[in-house]
C-alpha cells in the first residue's frame, strides 16, 4: 500500500505557509510518515521485550536506563507525530509539556522522598 | 487539521485564533498527566513493599514466605508455590494492539480531513482503503476493544492465581493503575463508536475533522500512558 504523499496545490501551500508564519496551522504528516512511525514503535517494543529475556542484561546497570530511554523515545514519537504536537500551535505544546514536566518532577521527587532513588555521596 | 477557529461554523472567532475545544482537550490531557503521575508514583512507591505474594517478577512460597527471582523455590509444596504473576508475552501483544490502534486513529483522521479530495490517498484498492474513515474508525475501536479483552483476560487470570486488589500492596496499586487506564480505554472506545455511528448516519467530512482530531488526541494520550505503564510496571523489575 505504498502511496505518494497528498498532492498539495499551490494555494494550500501558500495558505499553510501563511498560517505557519502566524504559528497557527501546520500540515499533518503523510501516510508514509505514519507507516514509518508505526514500524519504529513496533521495533522498539520488540527490543524492549527482547532485552527483558536476557538475564545478563537484566542484571546489568544498563537495563533500567535502556528501558526508560526506549520508552521515552516511543512516548516522544507518538506525541510529536501521532498527536501532531510537532506541527501544531505552540500553545498546545505548552499546555501539554507544562503539566507533563510537573508530573515527571513530582514522580522523581516522590521517588527520592520514599528512598526509591538515592544520591550516594562519598 | 486546521486549528484556527476564524469564523468557524458553530464556533465564534476566539482571541487566540484557536478553537476552544482543542485548547480544552490539551488542558484536559495536561490534567490527566497529573492523574496518571500520581497513580504511577503510588505503584512505584509500593513496589517491593508487599509482605505476601503473589509478586510481579518473583516466585513465592506461601508456606515459608520465601521468594526467588531466578526460579522455583526448592522444597516448597506444589500448592503453595506461586510463579511470577506478570505475563509479559500476553501484555506485549496487547501493547502492540494498542500501538496499532494509534496508527488506525491517525488514518481515520486523515480520511476525514481529506474527504473532499477524492483520490488523495493514491490510486487502486490501497488508496480506497486509506480514504475510508469508517474502516479506520471501526479498526481503532476494535483494536481498543481487543486491548480491553487482553486486560480482562489478565485480570481474570490474576484473580484465579490468587492476586486481587486486596491481596497485597502490589495488587492494590497494580489494579488501581491499570484499571484506571482500562477505564480510559473504555471511554475512548465508546467515543470512537459514537463517531463511527455519526459517520455511518450522515458521513464525517472536513467540517467535522476537529471532532475526530479531539478524540484522536485523547486516544493517543491513552496510548502514551500505556507506553509508560508497560515499561515501568511490566518490564522494569
């Protein structure tokens, strides 16, 4: 099902450019982009599950950071491409990333508070 | 789709130039981040603090309360030995199903946005498939329902294996977190079915694209929450 991206008329391109300059409207990705995003998400998920079954890797210090990194990459890809935050207005970005940062800071702070995360000194 | 609400039918111009409904869904998603952060924090804080099993990643002997991360505990009577309760292969499949539902959702939105441009997706059968908003809305709803079936299977098998919401801290925090997520997926499936019913009744077109866009944002958010849950709850030991 390989298809060319949507044919854009010069009118629609001019309109999109004008709106982009105002930071209002952006064109959404094509089927080709969505297909690649789905493939990347699937591959990362397969790698995540694969490393879960490697005892030596599970026992290593890299296991948790590697899984968190892969999860974060998937998260960002979905938000940018499927939720169109990469193409949308900056106000939407602020409405999402602001609370997300507060939420992540809260989780990290609670992990320190309940000694799930510890900073070792000396 | 266009997010500007300049003289939009049924919606007055706004000071930001953006449709209030879209601002509202992003604000709602922001608040949902806080909700799931609290649930995930609770799970992580209680992780490893259960006094009795079954445990997520360890074998557990009920009679001696001994645990083992590597395999069955020697000398434990067969009826008292509990295996690690999380079923990673099944959950991996449900994760894949939810990821594919997000793909179907963006295709549904693209089909609605381009309804007035016949042939936008290219020639042939594949192009006609991509242009069918009904197909992709139905696919998304079915994949979401499939995810819920996996979750129902998981919950049922956990209860049969002796883990309920009252058994231990793991059970309480696990069922609360994944149950809340499942409730969100259920709401999303009902929302999608409503859109599908409208599409069947009168057809969804570019004028309705914002409605589909808003539901898509909610659906993708449910997906990204699961991405976090899958790693933090199921994969990290």
